[in-house]
C-alpha cells in the first residue's frame, strides 16, 4: 500500500461529512493519523441536524488504513479549540497538516436575496461559521504546525479566487464568506512562509456531498440519474477528489511553490495525476464558465 504520509499527523476541522470527511479518509489512506473534529456525535446533533457523525468519520479513516481520532469541537469556541490542540500536542507532539473545512452555513443562506432583505442574524451566523471558525482554529493550531518546517495549511472554500472575484455568488453573505476564505489562504501563506510552511485555499467542484445526493434522490452509485433533473450535474465530482488533492499537496516535497495560491481539485488532478473514484479528472470550474454559463448543452466531453 502506498502510504506517503505514514507518521504524519493531520487535523481536519469540520470532518463530519462532505469534503472534510473525504479529506480525512484520504489522508488516512495515505497513512496519516487524523484528528476528525466537528459538532455532531452519536449522542448529539448540531444545528445542521444531519445524521453523519465524527465517530463515523474516524472509523472510515481507520478502515482506510490510517488512525482516526474523533474529537467533538465547536470551532467557534476558543477554549474548545485550544483544548483540542493541546490534546494533539500531548498525544502526538506535532502537527503536519491542518485542513480548515468548517462550514455549516447552508441553512442560513437566503439565496437570490439582497442584503437588505436577508435575515440579518442568519447572515451574520453564516459569516461566523465560515470565517471566524477558520481564524480561531488557525490561531491555536498554527503554533504547533510551525514547530518544524514543511507544515501544510489548507483553507477549503467554494470557488477559486479568479471565479469568486468576478462572479456574484447568489447571496452577499455567502459571496463574502467564500472569497474571504480564498484570502485566508493568501494571507496565512505570507505569515507561514518564514517558517517553511505552506498555505493554500482549495475548492472542490460541483460536489456530490451526502446532502446533494439526498437532494437529488440518488446515491454515489447512480448519481448520473440526477442529470435528468439538472443536466449540468454531469460535471460533478465525489468528495474523495478533493481529499486526494490534499494528499497530493501534503506528499509533495516541493508544495511550497503553491503557497498563497487559490487551487481547485481539477487543477491539482492535472498537475499530480490523481483521479476521482470513477477514474476521471473532472474540471468543474472550467466547465461552469465554458459550458454552463455560456448556455451550451450539458456535455462533459473534454472536461474529464
């Protein structure tokens, strides 16, 4: 088994489901020890009110070949994040990869609603979940990451810097949240560079998360049936695709060349040669611009 990250320690903040879960599992498959954090446990659900739990994620990491450690953490509570990092330090004495994937703002987004009509409390809650959580986590985890050169910070967002800078993302609050995380990858790269550590922002494409599959009434096995409802879903990708992108970065001894940049799973697949679970390399952000937004018929030919 190829385990390029054997002996490495990773923290995936927001590993309960979706991209975070897949990143944790792929890191485990590469041999890493992965701390999987989130709010939903077997005993208590978060405000997301979904069934996935951090214990399930840790178990998937174990089955993939790594070591998964589930820790219930609300990343808006500094004391909980501080205690988490102290636990990692006490148990492992190092941190090699930090993935800031906390989100949870979908239920607070009023799509196609101008800022003056958007419920203010919901919009501010969205921003706290999307941005404050990342800053709080970095505040406590990066001192452990920078103890030795080579650490990697991945800020997970929705959309590349280029795309988000030129497109309105259907809600002022959502728009701000996602481009803010792009910027966090840039600004933290500047602060980490003197320590020989790397920071990037990374976006999946059109993600086949648990919630998305459920919304279309399909599974990962028959996801193409959803194209009958939304033809452009043909370009979608599994969460594992972004997980493999993180592994490729973490295993690259020259990853510092990417520091401060906004990256996508599709871009890194072309660079490193990994594929999605179906053996393809979907390039969603190029497809969205060149096919979907251009009004062309749905067809992923040349985009996989």
